[in-house]
C-alpha cells in the first residue's frame, strides 16, 4: 500500500507540473508525461493573509511637514474635540468595511487607528491638508468620512505590505515548484523507483547502477551513507567528490563531479520527502537534478519505472516480551527514544557483567562507526547494543533481535508543535527491519518489546499498512526572501518568513515545511548587523538549538563575522578551550559532543564563507582528535555514568524498574500520547523544564530540609516526653 501510494504520488507530481494541456500514455508499468504548457491554472481565490505577522513600522519624524501653515490658514485644533471626532470615525461601520476592502482586517484597523490617533494628538504641527480637513470637521463644515484617505495613508506607512500585497502574493506562489528548475524540465529523465521493505536490496541495486555509470551523483540523508559511497567509488579507482554540509572532499585526479552532467542519480530514502522539517531537500533533489534519474536523453518527457523487491531475510514478531535485562542474548539491540534511557539501561547491563555498545544521534559519525564495529566484531566481548532510532538508517549492524524499550517518542508536526506520540508504522518498520540483515551472520530477525504491555501495541502498529506519501515539502529560497525584503525593508528576517508562509499558495501535492528552527536562529542574531543574504545563510545552519554552548557559539560566530574579522583557528581554540581533556562524567561527554557540533558549524559556514572561515584544515584535524576523545568516553560510558551524581541516573533506573514491575506500557497511553512514567521529576527533566543539575540541587535541599524536620520533630518529642515525666512526678507527690 505504501509503495503503490508513493508511486501514485510521483506520477501525480510529474503530471501536475505539466498543467492541463499535458497527456499521459500508459505502457505496462511505465507512465509517460509529456509537458505542453508550464502554467498551472488555479481559479481559486488567494487565501487571506495571517495578519498576526504584520508588525507595524515605527514612523520617523516628518521633517518635510508644512510647519504652521495649517494653523495660519485656519486655527489651532482643540485636542478634546479632535479625540471625539476620531472616536466617532473609529466606530463607523462604513469606514471599517472600506478599510477591510483595502486589506485592513479588524485587528489591523484597530492598530492603525491607535497609531493614527496618537500621531494626530501628539504632533505639534500636522500637514496642512490634514489640519484643514480636521478643522472643517470640528467646525461642522466637513464630514467625518473625509478622514478616511488620510487614515489609509497613515495605515500604509506603518503597514507597508498593504501597498505591495499583489507582488508579495506572486513571490510566495509555490504552486508550480518544477518551474524553478527549467534545465531539468527541458530534458528527458527516466525515474526508476526501487520499491520494497527494509533489507530487500533496494539501495544495493541502485548503487550498483550508480557505480557502473560514467558519471553520477548520490544524494542521501546521512554523512555515514555518503562517506560509504565516496569510499567505495574511490576504492574502485574512480575519482569521486564528497559534498556534505560541512565539507567538499576532492581526491587527487578528480574532476569536479559537482558541476559535470550526470548519467545516473540516486536519491536515497525518498520517503523523507514528506518530512515536516527536511522534506524540502528531497523535493528539490527530485525536481531539480538535471541529466539524472538513471539515463540521460533528449526531449521533454519523464518516465517512471517501478522495480519491486521482497525482503531478503525474514523477521518475526515474538510472542513474549523480554521483561528483564537478565534475559538479554548476544545480538540483541535495545531501542530507546531518549539519551537518558540509553545511559540508564547501559549502566544496568554492565552492572550485570555484560559489555554493550552505545549509539545515539548526537554522537560524531566516527564514534558511531567505532561502536558499530565493536558490536559487529565476532571476537569482541561486546554482544549487546543500546541505541536510539539513529540505527534506522545508514549503519550495517549484526542484530538478531530488536527490543523496543518504549513505543513513544517526541515528534514535531508540520505546525512545529512538539508532542509525545506512539511511533508510526513506518518508523516501527524502519527500526524493526534492522534485525536479521542479509549481510549479517543472522539469517532471520526477531522483534519484541522490553515491557509486556507494549507487545500487543507493537503487533497492532506493525499490522497496519504504511500511510502513502501524499505531499512533498517546500521551503522559501534566499531569492524569494530577498524579493520580500525589497518590498518590506524594515521587517526582520523572522517576520519576512512568517509573512511569506502566511501568503504562500501551494498545490495540493505540497506543503511548506516547518520553519521554527530557522526563525529561532533569525531571532537570535537579529540585533547583529548582517546583510540579508548572509543572515539567511546563517539561519539555515543545521545546529541543535537545545545545546546552549552550540547556540552561544553560533551567536559569537555571527558577531565576529559581522565585524569582518576572520574566525581563525586560534580564535576558535580560545573559544572552545582547546585542548580538551577526556570526559570524567556524563556532563563532560555531553559538552564534548556540543564542541564537536560547534566545529561542524565552523566547517559548514566555511564552505559558504571561505574567506571568513579560513582554517578548515586545522579545524578538521582537531575535530578528528576530538572524535577520538569522545570515542574513548563512550567506550567507558558506564564509568562516566557512575562518576556522575547517582541522583541523576537512579530515578531513571527506578522508572525502568517501576515500568517492569507494574507492567505499564504504551497500550494505556496510545490515545493520550503521554509518557508512561508519572514521576514529576522525570517528566520535568524530559520536557526540559528541569535540568539534572537543578534536580540534584533540589534533592540536596529536600534531604537537608527533611533532616532538619526530623531533628525538629525529635526535639519536640523529647520535650513532650520531658513534660510528661514532670506531670507524672507531680501526680505522685
């Protein structure tokens, strides 16, 4: 169902960009779309803008005012009488309707009136024409509606977008994204869609065709995948470039594969075209890669050919949960959806005398590969893997059994709303499919859960069909935002993007991706003087906004850049306090991961501003050293956890124990989408409202208060006992 859905989506995608004068020919499994016209007609009226994003502009004092001409021609205006006139104007329904027809809804009308009233009452001298009109109205010689043209003139000054709304709508019209790529539209492209479940050989067959081609490009979501293809190609004696967000690697003897035509292009993990945050990148790759999609030819039509595959090795859902870490076996992989669970479970496993490897998303690629190699090595005593869903793509792992520690993870929807939700069928299959890989020593995979109550929920999830892909993501380009800025020069970048999205028109096959991260960075550096293009590039940087040190570094990078002062190797070393010592506890390890992200950020920016970030070679060298230090820390992660304050990790272990004892699973929380554990402390830490350090401090204070309360209670008890003894003695006398 999923694969038929995605094929139908691509067929519609290529058909819709052809517009009404196209026609479709069916040849077996081939669909050929011949384009005749580029304009997609759409008779629907444009949607009204979200005026909550319309921020009024501060007006400067008008130095070209007419001075006291109005007073000389008439007389000074009575402020009290003016206030009455203006309030009557505001209440006029006819004026509100006229303003609405000009783009001022009730909210904007109110804001514009407040500004207009303040302008009239506080200005020492008004323009002569406005002064005369107001004087006539106050004297009964004019009609109150005569204020309207002057009110609208003021409204368009504080809301300049009202005067250029038609132009803004044209710029934000995203209904025909394929028109952004005329070179790709002008050639014949053959798209071969490799459809099948995980571990069915889809990527293998696509890569084999890629390696056999005279020229080609591979587009994938992970550095690990790109590095693997890069090494295979160059090991085969064919020079190949590697382009990632942080770097461009060109071996000796390689021509620029970045600028040459391609015979074959491979777009991996195409289902991510519907990702709420990253889907726009797959849309651009699918629509914009010229001379690609397997074979190049002349003409103007696109052919979609579907190759179907079956899974090479079976996997089954077990009828029993693991329930205890004592029941782990070699080849097991426990999948968690939080780093805290990774730490807690790995500590409990090694406390039982077993070694485990650890993989989670924020680890550097080298460390992930090192941990994967450790787990895969048959001679290594490490036979257990604890990982997040980061293993779902890009790593070849020798896993026999996938064990879901939880079925709930944080998700961000298209509106940018974060919530805890039960994993989807697609996510569950992506992870479960890592069991019993064809290239591993296990010829059959198994899938189960850690907790008994989760198992029926997992079976229900995996019994459903995968939702078909119906929409593809889009994102405003730098050029579109620059055109918006031309019309709205006083708006902030964050505000420009908000208005763009509110006015954007998309075809039914597309949606505008979530831009919260972009706006977060835009607001962070708004006070720093940067030109719009540089500001846009900085705001597209892929950083983890949850890491304070990374955000602080981003801010310092932007500030240094704005001063036209190059960010040298020595400057960066001072900022990150290089050289760095091996981690002594988990807090140190997390900081080292953040420093690695900062170096990634430097390399990412250096690829775009080479003159301002000149020391890429030196940065890359210390990043490799840092990767080794982090690897050393992860290899000793249990020792680091023990070295950390036990109050930070023990609640997590207690949570796992409570879950195991009470049997509470996601079955009871599937509809509500909340975490199973009801511990207030763990929920506050999970939601980012309480840090482990603050939790530790609170626990010390609680312990201290409890001791004081106990001491006070003992003192009261002793005093009470003493009083009772005294009373008994008196009675005896």
